[in-house]
């Protein structure tokens, strides 16, 4: 009986810790929220190294704010290994666009090229 209980607990932990792949929209929302809340570990987890460096540079130029920023996903476009997500925030009321790529089978925000345009 003790073995059944231990095996059940092990199976429960394995099933709960399974790979939870986030959609491009979910990833973009997590990145935007972590950007404004200055949660660098979450930001780093959901961005490529180039995307992280770019966002940290921008984050350092924005003055600190104590107000809660809400993020709303407006549109999403996926083309195989590249996705684009258009979002808006209550920070400034403007919309923004994230480019996402698949890295290790997970969507991550990356930086856009200087003349690169998304589908929006």
C-alpha cells in the first residue's frame, strides 16, 4: 500500500510538471507584463538573448512607475517558425508588436530587424 501511495505521488508530480508550451500570445503577454514589472528572470525566460538585451536597454530608459500596467493582446499571426503579436498596454495607450521565434520548441520574443515589418 505504501508503494502505491509513493508511485501515485511520483506520477502526480510528473504529470503536473509536464512541458507547458505557451502560445505566442501568452508568451508576448508574459514578456510585456514582466517588462513593466521589471521581472528580469521572467523576461529572460521568454526572450532570446538578442530580444532580452534590447528590452533591457529600453527598460533602463523608462522612468520607474508604481502604477499597475495591463496588457491586452490585439492580434496574432503565425507563419511556421515566426509569429507576430500586436498588443496594447495601459502604460501609454499605444500598441506595440513583438516578433517571436521558436527556440527549443518554445516561443520567445526576439528583436526585429531595422526595416523588418510584420503582417500588421
